C-alpha cells in the first residue's frame, strides 16, 4: 500500500481534531461530561496552535490518518501517529 504525507491545512482541522479525540477517548475510560468538554477544548486549541506540525496521511488520495512532527534537538520527533482503523496493519506506520 502506497501513501503520501501532505502538509495539513485549516481545512483538515476538523479531521485532525476527530483523530485526536477518538484516540484519547478510546483509552481514557469513564469521564465526566465536564472532563470531556475540557479535553475537547484542549485538543481544539492544541491542533490550532500546532497545525504547522501536522501531516495528513493519504492513500489513493484519501485521508486516512495524520502524524505530528516536531523539531527536537538535532532531529525530528514523531510526536503522534494516527491511522484510521481500516488502514492499520498494512505497514504504513512501520514505513513512516
């Protein structure tokens, strides 16, 4: 399976937020409504503030995930990597 990394744009923000939230809520366990609202606001702010660090992962011109890359010391750090469930276990994450 071939993929491309493309710079995320403002048009990708809702998808990036959805990816972030689905990942958090998948592992967070039981949360109160207030906690969920706080997490939602935090994620929205973080995606907006760090949009330039995100790359969209595309397979056959369809967005299937994202990653967040940050400059760290003398190299790059993959801070986050998210793939939609139906695109997992196909070697994309490993190749990235």
